[in-house]
C-alpha cells in the first residue's frame, strides 16, 4: 500500500487466496474428460467427501465418476448429490422475481455469495491405471483437486464386478437412481457396438445381487430397458 | 469449572435446572416501563410541531426568501452547526435515471482494538472492498484485506512532542482514513479500466472529531483526506458518504433563526430566558423545533426518490479540507431519508451530482433500503467476537511455539476463567 496514489490495479484488490479460483460465469457444458479440475475437496473421510465446484452450478453430473488427485494414491468416487447454496450460514438467498440474466446485470453480488458443492461416495482408488474397488488407505486430503474420470478410467472402473455391489451396499445413498445414472455414464464410455453386451452383463449381475428382492429388481430392469431404448433412439 | 471462558464468548453457563444470565432483566424492567410511559403521549404533540416546521421550511426555502434567511444566519451569534444554503430549498428534486452502465465502489472497515490485557498490544484493521458493475454482466469484486499493526511506529506515537501508546480512538481514525484512501484507490483503479464509477463510503466525510487533536496528528490525517479527494477529483470520480437515519439538524438549526424574534439571534439574550421566573420554565421561541432532526423534517417534504437541495456544512474542521469543502443533501430512498455527503467538486458538477443521486436511489432499492454495496462491504469487513478470539488464540499459539515470553494480564486471565 506504499505505491503513489491512484496507481494500483484492480487485481490488487482481489482476494489473493480465498475463493480466487471459483468461476461464477454462466456455465457452458464442456462435457466430460477435460483435464482441468472441476472441484476442490473441502470435507474428507474414508467413505465420503465433499467438494466445492470450480464453477457455480457447474458440478459434475449426478452419477459421474470422479478422480481425486491426492496422496498416496488417487481416489475414485461417484457424485451422488449436488447443492448450490449461500456461502455464509446466516445469509439465505431470497426470491427476486428476475431472470438470471437480469440478476447478472443488476444484482451481480449474488453470484459471489453462492457456491455449488457436490458429495462424492468413495468407491476405491487408482493403482497405476488399475482401479481397485476397496477403501483407500488414506482419505483424500483437504484442498485436493477433483477431476472428472477420463473415458478410459470410466471404462475400467465400470468393468469391475465389485462396482454394482459397492453401490448397492452403500448406506444412505439413492442407490437405484445412482445405478441407473452410473450405467448411463458407463455406456457413454463404450463403443455403441459393445453397449448391448455391457447391459446384458449388468442385468445378469443385478439379478444375482438382488435375487431376494424381485420387485426392486424388476423395477430396475424395467427402467434400465427404458434408458437403453432412449439412448438407442438418440 | 470446565474449560476457559472469556468475556466476549456467550456467557450462559449450562447448569441443570437453571439458566444464568449476567444482565438482570427483572431489575431493568421497571425502568423500561417508565421510559415507555413517558413517551406514549409524545407523538401527537410532535406531529403538530413537525407540521409547523415543514411550513417554515417551505416558506423560507422559496427562491425569493432563502437569501434573507442566509443573511440572518450570518449575523446570528450562536455556535450551532448550520446548513449553508446554495439556493432555494423548498422543493424536492426528482432522481435522474441511473446510467445503464455504472460501477459502484464501496469500502467499509472494522478492527481489533489494541488490548493491553492481551499478550500483545498489536491491533488489526480489516477493510472490506466491493466493486459492483451494473449493466455489463461483469463479475463483481468482493474481497477483504486485514492489516496487522505491531511495529513500534504503529503502537507508539509522538504527537505534540509526547510519546503515547496508540489509543482506541487513534485506531478508529486510522480505520476511517484507510476506508477513504482505499476507496479512492479502488474507484480510481475501476475507472482506469474504463468503468464509470461512483465511490460510496459508510458514514460521514466530515472528520469533525479531529478538532482538538494534537496539530501534527490532525495535519497528518487531513493530508491523507485531501490526498484521497484530490485523486478522486482529478479523475472526476464522484464520492459520497452515506448516512442512514441521520441525526443531524443543520437545516432545523437554520429554521430556528427563522423563528427567532430577535433582529440578531443571540441565544444568551433569548427573550425566553427573561420571561422565565422561579417557577416558570424557560420557553424559547424556537422550542417547537426541539427534538426534530433534518431527516424527520425532510421525510415530510420529499417524495420517494427525491433529494433535497444541496447544502454546505459549517463544520469547523472543513476549513482544513482545502478545496474539498463538504456539502450534503438529504434523499428519500424509499424506506427512510438518508443524508449524503459530497465534496465540493461533486456538489458543483451537475453531472456528478446527478450520478450520485441516481446511484444512491438505485443502490438502496437493490439493498432493501440500504445501499447493497455498503452492506456487502460491511459483511466483508466485520470482525466478530469469535474472529477476535480466534485471532488472539492463534497469536498465543505462535508466541508459545517460538518460545517468546508472553503474558496475559491478570485481569485478562481472570476474564478467561472466572472461577467461583
């Protein structure tokens, strides 16, 4: 602050550390597989973690597989919940009756006060390029970066037999919804010619895992079929 | 008693079957009741006096009358603050539309005062910065910057040849100055990047409390104030101090002179004093204006969105403001009448004045009655009790970790752990 008056740049007033990385501009969907990180871990435990999205309203999709770059090994997980809320506990957003575009022009502060967070269920870790579906030896470190899994990583992860079991056994998650969403990402990561076989294999495995719960299984298989049909017609 | 407890922390102690509070509300209740009872009858009487005051304002504010009152005030031998008239003031002035593209810069500050009962007498100033761009969709700048003052020259000062430890009010001055100089810098940086900018700060631009301070301290402060205004004036950036629920009565004081029956107003020779006897209370001719503030008065004259005429302030300290004499106007922002203070270069430039007027109305509308930029700057700046605690605990940890001998005063220690 010892410069002559009136010579400072606007950048010199920005927060040097805190929230410097959050981009609040309107989100353009860039699709999966980009190398830049999409979030940063702000709460971490062995089985679950919470990340702050780099972009407001720009968290990875529900059911998307993510990779957390951390020590000693990168952690793999699946996004099972996303929320956008006030940054400060004692300030709640309230209705303005304006479109987002109008708000950006006339109430620009709003977008600095909101953050998108997403919850990740930890599936396993990455040993070299090989996904291991078991709890990692150490939880992700706070402030580690979260990336969307590459197509190869998604393919490898969804090829393991343990995946369905891990999801079905996960406590407190919307399991069936998550199964369908992850399947959709699994199919996206495969050549169209290989998708039919993948769905068949998944169906078989599901019927084995859910053999004691016929109602649930048939509902799941029914929705699976619908999902497939709508994917084919696209 | 488990753990330690400090004065700023919540003071309720959980005890089975009882609640414990330090303020004995039952004891205050009787006094509150008496206070309320005394004020119940006031509104009707006040209303009558207020109507009278508005009539006076409209009468003397006419284009053919205000100069006459001005002359009466100039002759008056009294020591109150007066509104200095710059033209007729009997009507409200409508707000011009806000320019579509406009940026609003605002700062606010708060502090951790030096506490000699703590381990170090250092202090901290935290400035909140807000820069909001309207009409362009550009990203807002909202940030804060804390600054720790701990060196000898920060904590001890020589003013008027005496070396003294820095006091709370000196820290308060430092904070006010930093708010203003940082605001000037922020607004200048914004304007330099091509944003037409208005600079807003919370509270008065008139540092009247510098009166009576050691001359070298006062000169130092005033130099910085003038420097900030010089920069803003040179870049043609309007700056305004926004005062919510203003308590001032500069304008009402002027009307007192209008009501005065003496040819030359001189309060120590007031006819009210002469007619008062042993059992008769003093009734001054201008008593009907007692208790009326400018804000209350102008709420009756101004429509929402309108501002009053611009007045000059007659505060003593302004004689040292150089070219930047502070003026003010009142503005009806919808939910209240606020006072807006501006330096001379804004008061004299219709375009800048209009920009401030439009900006203040728009800001208050966006912030549900109080300028949104100032509210956000406050949110960034504020240092709450818990933050202060955390700051001192961190300081203590660092002292211990580096083996620096640190002592909390016995009083400070007692506050932390009030045993029974």
